[in-house]
C-alpha cells in the first residue's frame, strides 16, 4: 500500500465525514462559515443536508478504501475525489468572486480543496494504465 495514497484517503475521510456530519446536523453553521449566510431557507437547508449525506458517504468510502491495494475500484474512487475537489474549489471561487458570498472560511477552504485536487491528480499520475 502506498503510504501517500493511504494518508490522502485518511485526510479525505476525516475532513469530508466531519463536514458531512456538520451539514446533516447543523447546516446553518457551514453555510455561515463558508458563504457568510446568516440564515438559510428551508430549501437551502434541505439541499445542504443532501450534500452532507453525500460528503459523509465520500468520507466513509475513503476510510474503508484506505487499506486497499491498488485496483480499478480504488482508481474510480480517486478519480471521483479528484472531480469533487476540483469542482468544489471552482464553485467556491465563483461564490466568492461572482456571487459575493464570503464567510471567514471561504478562501482557506478553496485553498484546501485546490491542494487536495493537485495531490489527488499527482496520485493518479502514478497509477499503471492496466489498473485504469
């Protein structure tokens, strides 16, 4: 097992599971920290909880896969995580620059997801083509 890949999956598991639980239980807190929203509509809270369930699933899948040997399923998980982190970084930049939605944690979160996207991309570069 590649130690760097294991560390990556542990980081993803911890951060995304915690964020997912936060969105499921108290969605207004992450909304305030990331986007500066003082209160959300019922619809916003509901969609936030759906996102929380998805993040919790990503976190759990990453935790379970942390010990796996490299195989096509693990490759698929890593590609999915790369797409997620890239998309989140882009969408949060859009929220901050175009929509002017900024909370105290917006830019640190953008930087964190950008770093995770680069890290994930570098991990994928080292995977042999027969496992892709």
